[in-house]
């Protein structure tokens, strides 16, 4: 892990540490994050990203490809696995520190003006959450009646799953829970697996109504860590009936998964309503 700048950390008194994930080869993105740190007056710590193409079977021993193939015709690509393991690495790095909270950025993030003040407000005036998403697709709908009208930063539950893990804040307890879960088994791309774990294990996980972080890549573009060119093609079928049976089973599994996620979203809303507090 690299500390990019030596200036005084304006969030140190709150026990917050800021990380960003960056592949060694992506020097332009690293320079951009360093420039943003200087402009915003924050201290960022670099976590070298996991390069998917260099992964070995031992590195992905927790990946459940059998469960993955029950839902999709293709396995996770090495780029997707590298992305996921980069975030898992960030949890581990955070837990090795003395910080109470961590903010995890991907290196296409844009730190918006007022970031420090709004982050401070969230920590000082809200509680009961384990994870706060700091950037979401603005076209998504929110359940927005969870925050006081005069709140400087309003939190909400996403009615649709919040894709892209551009930036989020996480507590030590949640980081440890997620680290244990990812070390045991995973089978979805990082953002989907993260959402599944948070709702399945009742981790209160709101998002900000107005983004305090943005991104240089729109939602339909891929980051360099999460390149998709290495996805495995579906296996060819020698018998038509066998293919039809497998596709039907896969479809039924997918529909079951979709229903389960809908149920888990209801649980997630209940957990957030029960735990989220402003003070």
C-alpha cells in the first residue's frame, strides 16, 4: 500500500482512512487520483489492484464456478475475479490498520467538492449503518423518507440494486463480515455478490441521495481491472435435448435467484429502517 501525499489528514480525528484501488500498469489513473488528493486536501492510500490475468487456481480457491454456471452460461472472467479480489484485499488492508472506518475508491472515481465536510457529517450525525454507497446511478429510484428534511446528507435505500462499486464507506465490523464471506465462497461479479451478502446477512447499507463522488466511466463502460475479454465461452452441446434441459434448469435457477433477491431487498429495507439513525 502506498501513501500518495504527506499532508495533514483532515479526517484522521474521526478514525477514517481513504483507500483507492489501482493496477500497477495504470499510471495515468494513479496520477489523476494523486492530483485529486492535492486539490481536495485529503490523504489517499493506494492499494495495488489484483491483475486478473496473473491469477492462479490457488488465488481463486473460494470461487464457486459450479454455482455460477447454474445461473449463467459463462464463468466469471479473470478480469471480474481480479476486480473482486482487489476489493477483498482492501478489506484485509483496512482491518490491518487502526482506523474505525474506510472509504474505498476505484481509480475512475471523481471526488466532488464538499466531500470531506459531507463525509464528516455522515460519521458525526448518523449511525446504525455498516456500509454507505457514496456513488450510485442517478437514474435509479430511492426510498427517500429515511432522513430528516433538514439533513445535510440524506441517506436512502435503493429500490433497484446499486451497480458499480465506485466509492463506498465501510465499518470494521462489516469489513470483517464481508472478508469472512468472500474467503468462504463467491460466484457473482463483485458488485452483485456484495449486494447479495449485505442483504442476505442484514447489513444496513444505504446510499447517499445526492452523490458525493462521481466517476469518469459511465455505467456502460468497464474499468481496466474489470475487463471482460477473458470470459469463457459456453460449452458446445452435442445433443440438442441435453442442451435444452440444461438451459431450462439454468433458467429456473435464475428465476429462483431473482425471486430470492427481491425477497432479500425487502429484508434489506427492514434492516435499514430498524437501524439507521440521525442525531
